[in-house]
């Protein structure tokens, strides 16, 4: 069987090597539970939310499913300390981290058996994480939506795979079975997908946000934040144009950050996809339908299996 010896599947106790990205505001308990029920690993995105809000999402997941799930801790959050206390109290099976170095939290999480999986945008951070004995790494390329690093998935994955002996989950630019097989070919053991799971029936984001993903073409994302030091891939819309104008005009980091406050919520909850921040990855252009979490996962696995079967016939020496 294709995924029988898969290290990530074994580590996490899931059926398929598909992880749902922990998107702030978008990745609620409902979405995470649906993905975990379908055999992947669902993730709650803590984003900038306080612990009490995230606790409710954890409770929702636990009500719907007994399967493993993750909480993504966004390390730039003001509430990071209380979120870490919460995930320990709730004995969350898997913690993924983003937007920083989770070094000082790893020991406490591991003590209670929580699996720790940081997102790394470079081999330098991957090596540091290996020394701290994390369970796996998510190597996220710049194709991804939201806060991103500089390296593309195609270049990043094999370099991270070779830099350490930890299982690697590939992320950024992946939305179907072709992406999964490509990631496996580069040496990853699994994929994490965010954008694909926005266009998902169980995703609680506003319908306008889901439609923005479906409507987006290949060149419809832009990267803002070159001047603030926090690169963010989001939809080319009124807001991103305004921010790029401010950046060109030499606005200060504080001014730009202040202008962006509350904008993600505005897009995800209120459906204001012009004045809000619509975070999405470059692969949005490939996504043209809304499916259930189960359909997304089953389709990816079936497509990957077919591709692998076809590849078996190839031999360049003949
Ligand atoms: O974290 C993400 N994606 C996100 S976080 C987010 S909320 C936000 N909004 C505006 C500005 C900043 C954050 C929206 N989307 N993906 C995982 C990810 N982690 N991408 C890049 C990184 C990363 C970057 C630097 C991880 C570690 C890192 O380390 C720097 C260091 O301290 O070594």
C-alpha cells in the first residue's frame, strides 16, 4: 500500500498524509474536525485569538471527533503564552507553530506527549529545530498564502530533507494529487494544504472569501510587507494595492501595521474581500470548486495513487 510505511502517518496516527493548514480565522473547530474525520490531520488556527476563544474551538473538535488534531500557534500573537498553557491543559495531540522560533516552548509540550511540528522557511531553522528534538517539520515555500519565507517549495523541500533526519511535511503551492506526488518525490512524507481547504464545505469562512479563492487566477496574489519585514501573500485587491502604495511612498512600519489591523477578520467573517486581507496561496488558480473535506482528501489520494501507478512504467534507460 502506498502510504503504509509513511513516517508522518505513523507519527500522528492518521490515515492519509494530508494536513490542513492552521489558517487564522479560517481554520475553526468545524473545519479541523471534518479534516480529521476524513483521515487527515485537521488544525485549528489560533492566529491572534485569546485562549478562551481557542478553547471553544478545541472543545468543538473534541465533540465531533475522537481522531487526532492540531492547534497552530502563531508565535507573533500577543496571546502566545496563554495559548501554550491552553494546549498543554487541553492535552492537544499535535502543535504546529508558525511565524517564529518555538524553541522555548518545545520541552514543556514534549513532556506531556504533544507532538511538536514547527513551520520552517530555511535549513538554518530546520537544523536548530532538529537539535531541540521536534517530531517533524513543515517546510513551507513562498507560494503559500499568509506570512511566508523567501524560498520556493521546489527548492526548499529537498534542502530541508537533506539538512536533517526529521520527517518533513511539504507546504506551499500544493492542492491536488500531483502536488502530493511531487512532494513525496522531493523527499517529504506528507503535505500541508491551506488554500485548498478554504474552498471546503465545512470551512466556516464567509462565502465571498471562498468564492475569491475559486475566482482567483494564477497571478492574482501579491506579496505585501517588504518594508515591515513580514511578507504576506494575499489577494490583489483594494487593500493590497493601498498597502503597496503606502510602502512605495515610504510609510513607516507602524503606519502600515496599524492600517492592517482587523483586516483579516473583515475578509473572513464579514466577507469584505476588497477592504479586507484575503490571504491565499498561488495555487488558488487551480482551485475551482467547493468540496467536502472528505472529497478533497479522497480525490487527492486517488489521484496520487494513479500517478504513482503510471510512473512505475517509466524507465529512461529503455
Ligand atoms: O505563519 C504562517 N502563516 C501566517 S501567520 C499569519 S498572521 C500574520 N499576519 C501578518 C504578519 C505576520 C503574521 C498569517 N499567515 N506560516 C508559517 C510560516 N512560518 N511562514 C513563515 C514562517 C516562519 C518565518 C520565520 C517561521 C519561522 C521563522 O523564524 C524566524 C526566526 O526567528 O528564526
